[in-house]
């Protein structure tokens, strides 16, 4: 690796479900934290042993000083999977988590130690790429109402009035935002990512909410085209988190993909 690996805390909070010994799924959350992918962990547990870690720096967890990019976080997760003797892991990432999953898949192809470690990738409305004419929304310029309108098909369902937050909730939200800036940058993208996706050599499914205005379906299609053999599935009546807004349609896209030999 071109940089020192951050140390992932051994006591990193992890939600897990499913049968130990079955195929592993690593479920990677986005800026909203682990609660946003909890339904993914629960759903995948029917057929996989699903893990949903809290990224360092989110929800009050410490962030190592060396954890300054998505590339470093991806490298740290790869090293942890290798350390635990995993094989054929399914990476499922939402938003920033989708970026981490794709970065892990790219890095794994460049290092023979990781041969066979990653078996498939599911990118759900992932940020990270720079696509001409399809900019990532300026997340940090959006207030709570603007975020709901950009991220949800039904903004009223996604809107949370910040006036109702406790001081603890407000502090966690502010700390999460600082971690997002430190790891993903204010633009939530890497200008080199799209050009490197041609190295991905595992089955990849790109899932997108048709109403996503954080990153549009056109953006998602460009990401899918950059990954050799990737499939693209658009989820109707859903925004940036289709697994929360339209779970049945999202599972209908993901389950057959993961069921293939």
C-alpha cells in the first residue's frame, strides 16, 4: 500500500446477523451512520453472515489520525478481512459506503494478498466518482429540509426537524459531519476513481433510486458502465436510500444477483 494502514479499533461497534460459517457480507454505511443500513444487514442475514461496522469517527467512535481518506479506510477494511481469514466476501455499500466498497474492489485487484478475498460488490447510490455533467450535490450546503428533498422520493418521510434533537444527538451529528469531511472531503469524490473502476474483476451490481438528487441515476449508470460487466438496477419511487424507501423493490434487485453462482 502507498500509505500506512490506519488501525481499526478491535472494539469497533458491529451489528451482525445470520449464520456464522455462511458467506460473509460486509455492509458499509454512508454519512447517515450505521442505522441507515441496519435493514440491509437484517435482510441479508437470511442467506449470509452479514456484518455492519460503524466506521471510525462516526457515532462517537474514535478516528485514527491516519484515517484521512476513503482509500485508507478501504485499505484498513481489506486488511481486517484478510486478518480474519475471510474469502469470497460480498461488499454492500450505501452512499459513501458504496464508494468504500468500490475502492476496496479496486485495491484488491492490485495486491496478490487479496486474491479471492472479494467475491461481489453491490453499490447502492454510491458517491465517490467524478462524472462529467452529473455533480455530486453539495451535501454540506444543505439544511435538513434541503437534504430531505435531495435524498428522498418522499421528502416528508425523510425530513427530521433538527429542533427536536437533544444536545447529545446534535453533538454526534456535528462530529459525523467532521469525519465525513476528513475522510470523503467536501466534494465527496475522488477524481481518479472512475478511471480506476475498469480494474474491478468481480460481479458488480449498481442499485439506484430513480429520484436520487444527491447523485442522479445518470451518474449511477456512468459508474456501472465503468465497471466491466456491471449490472444497473433503478428502483422506482425511491431516492438516495432505496433500501429504506422501497425495500421490496431493492431486495428484488439484489437477491437474484447474489443468488447467482
